[in-house]
C-alpha cells in the first residue's frame, strides 16, 4: 500500500483563534501537515491580514500559492504581481 503524502487544509481566518489555541482538529495535529493560503489574500502592506498570517506561520507549515497572475489572460503579465507574491513568502 502506498503511503499518503502530506495533508493540509485551506486556512480560513475565522478559525485562527481555534488553531492558535490548539482546539482539537484545527491545530495541525496527527494527519494535518500544513495550511494552504492564497498569496493574493496577503499582498498588502501590514494590517490585520498579514498579522494573522504571521501568527499562523509561527507554529505551522504553510503552502502558499498564487491564483491571480492570469497567464492565459488577454493583457500582458503584471511584473509587480510575482514580486508581491514573493514578499508574502
């Protein structure tokens, strides 16, 4: 039987307090290896969203990926978009 790879769930800010306090099922316990976040939700200068992300990543692994580069879009790529994404990671 093949071993399963890492298992993660999408991070929802509404659950941050439970995650940080270790409420059962939210704290990255057995079977939960990381939280997934979309970079675009955190591409801001400071504020509560970045503070939440920083609190989460202190104790938990993150999988960060972008969804808004629009590679297949009609217009040219925005060169600032990847730079802002790098800043999140």
